[in-house]
C-alpha cells in the first residue's frame, strides 16, 4: 500500500491529468470554460468569486514554496525555521479559510439560484466535494501539527518526497513517516489533480497570456462623409418611387 500510494498514485494522477487535458482540448475545446453564470446572479458572485480565487491562489503559492523550495534556500535568505513556521501557520491558515468561505458561498449561490443549479453537472458537484475536502484537510493538518513556537517540519519528509517524484525515484518511506492527516490531504489532492480536466476547474490552464503580447486594438468612429453616406436625420425617411 505504501508503494502504491506514494510511488504509483502520483504518476497515475499526473497521467490522467495530462491525458485528460489533451482529450478535453481536442474534443471539447469550446467547453474549456467555467460556463459563466454572472448574468443570473451577481451580488453573491462578486464577493465569493474574488475570495475563492485569491484564497486558492495563495494556497497554491504556499504549496509550491513549501514543497519545491528547499529549506536551505530559505535559510540562505535569512528566513529561519521558526519564521517559516509562523509564516506558514498564519498566512496558510488565512488563505485556506478565505478559499473555504468563498467555496461555501459559491455552493450556496449555485444551490439557491435555479438557473445556475440546473447548469451544474455531476462532475462539478464531485469537484466541489473533493476541492473542499482537500482544503479543509490541509487546514486540519496545519492547525493540529503547528504552534507558535514549533510545528511539524514537513519540509524534512513530505517536501523531499514530492521533489523525488520529479526524477522518477520516489522516496516513499519519507511520506510514510508523515502524520496521517497529511497523508489523507495528499491523497485527496492527487484525486483532485485527476479530476481537474473533467470539471470547470480546467479553465485554470487557459490563462490569457497571449493578451500580453498581442497588438493593441484601435477603435475608430466611422466618418459618414468620407464614406459618401448620407447624414442621419431624425424623423421619417421618404420612400422613393
């Protein structure tokens, strides 16, 4: 089981993610969207959507920093283990709480707005459950294994395991040493990766980066005199015989 969970499941999830993205782009290119529902309800959406997106963005940045930035690098920058623990505790908890509140508000909006609820697929419902479970388990793992003075140093076990996946030599024994709540959080996170291509979350892979490099769009008013058109007059136009 240890070999499957920490040596095979990550690659299975990544394979499904990549294959699913290719399939979705090839056969459902026009469905590669969140299916905007802002025209049905905006009051809750204008609050919940920024909360969720900013929260999940900071959660993602925190995970990337914690898993793929070695502690030696942060030590070289003058960030001690105690300082990193406090940063992870307060910033990570705030980001996770922001994302959870945003998700709950979006779920409430989706359930109480009939037009939005009818557009919700089974995959989307499953996505909400798995995404919410992943973030909540991350918060539980952090709050139950961290304190103001010291906390569980996941950069000594979970982070080296995550980096070892990159060179196809997973150190499964390191992940097996992590607390159970961290292991559950990791498994749910891997399941979420596998689900991404088949839900509305696929839009996270379609950031409009090309907008930064395309030429400006110039809007000009039409000069009717230059085009030889008759000036527009108020009232009825005569009908020629």
